[in-house]
C-alpha cells in the first residue's frame, strides 16, 4: 500500500481527535509502518484509531497520564510538572550518526586480581557518550575517570552512588553506625536514614566527588521512598520530606552548578512516577521498564515508561535507557551444572563465544522500544550484565559484533505513532516498528 504522510506543519490545536481518512482500505490491518508523521510540534503523544471506513489521529499531551491504570492516573498529576532544561553547558556529547550509547560496568578492586587496562578504558571512552563508576575510594574513582578523559576528553563521567545500600567501598569518614542492621538486594547492608551524620557523610561524598576535574556528575541509584508505600492516597508531601528524600535533594542542589545530576528517578508506578525529582535533576536513568504489579493491565508498564521517557526527552533532559532485561553475570560461568544457572541465562553463560544471534534477538526488542523514545540527549545501554569481571561482550554493546551499532541512524523524521500494541517511527536511515505485546520487530535500513 502507498505510504500515508500526515503533515502537522499547520496544526496548532493541541490535544484532540482528527478524522484523517475516509477510505475502507485504511483499516486495522493497515501496516502502521506505512503511516508517517511529520512537522508536529513537540510535547504530544500520537495514536491511530480505526473505525469503519475511517482513520482517526488521537493527540494527547505527553504529561497526561489520566487514561492509564488507577494507581498511575490517581498519583500522576499536573502538580508534578517540571520545566524544560535550559542549561546545556555541561551536557554530554550527542549526535544522530549512529545509535547513541552509554555504558555501565563494575569491578570490585578489593575482590579481584585483574583491574581495568587500556584495552578497557579506550573503548569505554571512545565508543560511548557516557559511563558511570563508583566502586572504589576517592582516589581510585578519580584515577579511573582521569584515564577515560585521557582517551577522550569529551566523554562524560559519572560517579555511581547508591542511596539505599552500602557497597563496601572505602569512602573517607564512613562509620558502621551509618548502617541500619538490615540488608537489601545482593545482601548489601542498608543505610540508617535517621542518623543525621550518615546523611551528611553521604551528601558530602557527592559534593566532593563531583568537584573533581575528572568527574562530570553523579548518578544516584535506589531513590524510591518505601516509607510512603502504605500511604493511601500517596501524598507528595510524604515523598518530599522523608529523611532519604531530603538527603537526595540536598546532594543535588548543593553540588556545584556545573555538575550533572542524574538519578534512578522516573518509575512508572512508584512514588508518583518520581517526576517531582526532575525539578532539580538534569536527567533520569531508566530500568525495569516492563515491571508492574499484578493488577496493572498487561503491557501497560512499558507504555507508561516510554511516555515518561518521552516527556523527559521532550523537556531536553538526559535519558539513560537500559535495554536488556536479563542479568547474566560472570558468576554463573562457575556453576557446576547448567541446571543451576537461571533459565534466562543458560544460553548466555558457560559459552565459548558470544551468542551473537541470541544477543541480536534481545537487541531488536530493546532497540525497537528505545527508538520510540529517543530524542537529543537520549542514550541506550544494552548489556547482558554490568559485570566486567569476565568477557567484554557481556557488558559492552560495542563488543558484541552487532552491526546495528555501526549502521547510520540519522535524526527522526517525526514522533512515534501508536496503534494498539504497535509502535512505529521513521528516521533518516531506518524505519522501525515494534509490538510491545508480542515483541515482534521490523527494521528497514536504507
């Protein structure tokens, strides 16, 4: 069928519904990839709906979440609106030449004999726009980031700093009284937020590290406020005034003006989406975008996550999108029996070489979703694990020998379009569609 191009150059109406076509050929069986949007102004969400003999374009505000599941629509509201980013002096490099990537990785200098070498530093710095690192004392982190800057002075370096659990790094001033006696993910000890000395130590470490020449900013992880989980209805006042929340905000607002402030903030059904934190942040890290409670409509989690990311990207915030949904670290390579390895990792661990075709299957899904949200300053991390203690292909997408990362991309020709579970979008060098229910994808590179 012929391509349908919808040109929004003269459209100024905002949210609404427009009948676009009166033709029985254009129906629910029409390939969404043959519909292309052009020249619409930013801040809108577009969906196609089919009726007998007609096609409608439904236009919504990106900050409107009121048609989703009860917990989403009742907790996301207009009071959590945040302003568009206006200062980009300290922002990462970005271009549309190829898929824009960032990388996360970790080795524990206290537990392993083999540290990073130039063959690690060089590709991190040259192949990716952004990376984070934080497992080490102050000098170890500064030296690590300085090495990256040596290979590429324009590479953006972030301190990884967890706001929930102590990872065991030898950080100056730490005291055992800063721990609660409870343990969280990975059996890591949790912080005691009621201790004001702990909060002061935590904030001061951020301020000190982002003041170092080789450290461009911070990525604060585990920023949710479980203290407010049982509050019905969930009030913004609770989220903003917990000891943990105030600690995170202090680290952001008290850091130097040229420090990048990014956090594990935007989550589709937690803490009102955590959108209130974006007022003092330069961007957000995204993970677990498909995760939802059992009573949320199926597949809605990824759709809301994509809208949260598009809203942030529209407002020129940094979006660090995580593409992989499996975590198959080096530890499973030492399993005595393959049956001891988690099912999702059995084809990725104890292997002689990288399972390229399996990686490509994962990438197609991840890339299809990412290309629906990408704007300037949006980046994707694709990895099987952040564990850098073994094969490089496991944590660095550019070591996977997947040609998708080397193909020309080009800027988008318009915004993404949704029809049921299908999303589609066109770029200068590729057209893509993805079904978030069946995980079918199609890429047409040109």
